[in-house]
């Protein structure tokens, strides 16, 4: 039997307000919210959460972990990524399964499961990227959907990596799969626009050229084309790592009415292309690229207004040797920066000045909405009886601490940023895992999520 935990006197964050309530967790579930009988206190671990906010566990729905991109190994394993995640209140981590050119899709899934099983402090979910969409493979993909995989990732660029799908291919796939109630994540940069800019003459020793070669218009055009597909198909799309205000405005003005959701990453509202122009700017190469300062300021304003459905890191950490190996040869530098450990601190710093209202924004953008988008709500993303006992207890602390985006040997993208976020406790699956920002339970027993079955189990018990 799992640990029995009672949290008392806390300010529980619900979608429509804050209520001071007690919460009982047992057997991995939230057993009761409200008045807890004296009998329940027997044999329970009791946490006094006075002056603290109590939220459902946080979710980073966009990370790259324990894989290789263009043949370069990522720095973080499931162990190191989930260790840092749980310390920062993230109880569920999503990453990607991308079919390799020499393997079947079933082999790719088995590979990821082997790496994650028994090696994660958090629950783990996956978005799927098949490379083969021809009829025989499509039948296997449909089987995997029925088993519970409910999110897929499309790229409107990266021809050289074999990931690119044109808009006609995307439309044909979603027309085939929409009836299964899946959601399609899309990396939006229009390949034709990018190809036009590639034809120009660039200094490929300068990191700023990366931003020049991938202009804001490429993102805007791809988003526009995906909205057109959504209009015709009724498919559920989620636009990942929006990096421009124009992109967000297009989604808000046109995409919302067709069910399109979106995310941005902290580096798009905290950093800008001045980092690319500085010494060692190659360390900040990511795709889409960092934008101009005025765009970054606009993105921060929209982030503070919670105009994005959620925040996610696109955590893609490479070790220092790999980042520096070809630092004067732009095409060879691995693109991606760390961010996992900075997600909760960055969003907390955005919102905490607003008090209770800010914590509701944090709840929605780091827990409720990611759970909805990934198909896990209301199993996760909400504090209610029957939901998973994933809970984070936090407040504004007395001392600042630096951002720590990864525990591996990579470059910290936020060396001058600090936070007063204090993580008092993190509870996952009813077990206390973190106390005062430090792990106290080193058992790596995170669940490997099967979205559909999880949700069906919840709904069958709580109709």
C-alpha cells in the first residue's frame, strides 16, 4: 500500500479560485478534499501547508530526452531530466518517439520504453513521430492509437532530416486519423519560405545568420496553412514553440475558433537575438531562432497575460563539447538549448506578483491546459477526488536561487536569472518525493503513461 498523506491548511488552486482546504491522498489517488476525519490522521504523513499554494503536479509537455538529433546525442537521460523536473514541481514529462530511418515504428517505441522504464522520477508520456505513413504502416499506427497513444508530431520543415511533411500530406494523414480523437503537434516553419532564404548569401560562421535564415514570416505562413487544414478537417492541432507575436495573434484571431491551441517556451520571452550576436552566441542556437528584442518584449507581455495555452521548454540540451565542436560552422552546430529546470521558475516569476490570480494562471498554463492537450485531463491537471495524487506545494521564498536548466554538462542559457520560487513539497503518485527543493525519495518509479487507458479508468469510476 502506498504512502498516506494529508496536506492541511493549504491554499488549493482550482480553475475558478483559491480555497483553503485539506486534502487526503492514498493509494496513488486524491481520496478526499475538504474536512478530513480524525481517524484518517492515524498512520498518515501530515504536511502543514499554511501560507503555501497547493497545485496539481506540473507538466512539461515538450522535451527532448535520451535520444539523438542528427546523430548527436542529447545530454539528458530520463534519470537526469526527471530528477531536475521533480525538484521543480514537474510530475509529468512528455518527450518524443521519432522513428529512425532503419527501424520500424514498433522498434522505435520499444527503444524509448526500454530507456525510460525504471529510470524516471516523473511519469513519462510520449508524442509519436512516424516517418512511414504508407497504408501498411498506417494500420500499425492505428493500433498504437487504440492502445492509448493520442498525440503526434508533424514538421513543416527539416527535409534534410527526413521529417518534413508538405501540407497535402498533413491533410491526408489528419483526415485518416481525426476520427480517433488524436491531437497533432506541429513545428511551424514553412519550408518554401526557408528555401528562399537559403538561396541568399550568408556568413555561416555567425550565429545571427541562423535567425536571418529562419525569418518570422516562415512561422506565420506555416501557421496560416495549418489553420486552413483545421478548417477543412476539424482536426485538433497544437502549435509548438510559437516564437513570434504575429504567430500568436494569428492563432488567437483565426485558429482558436477551429480548436487550435499553442505553447511558447521561456527562451522566447526571456532571451533575444542579442545573445546570438554576443561572444559564444552559437550556444544559443535553437529552432525557431531567438527573435529581435522588440519581439521578445511583445512575447513577454503576451506571456504575462497568459495568452498562450501553456508553457513548455522544448528542452534540448547538448553537452558543451558538442555545442563547441563546430562553433564556426553554423550548419554543423546542434540546435537546441536547455530549459527543463527553468520552466517553473520562469513562469512563477511571470505571475507571482499577481497573488492568487497569478497562481491560477500558473495552474492553467503549467498543469490544467497541458493535461487537457495531451489527453490526460482530469486524471491529471486538477485537484479533485479520484485524480492522480500528483501535488506541488510552493510559495515565494525568502532567498533567491539561480535558474538551473539542466544537471548535465551543458551551457546554462539563463546565467543571470534568479527566482524566489520555493518548492516546499512535491508529491507524485501519493509519495513525497521532494522537500524544500531537494529529493528525499530516490526511487525512480515513474509511470509510463498510456493516455487512453488512464482517462478511461478515471471516467469509468467518476461518471
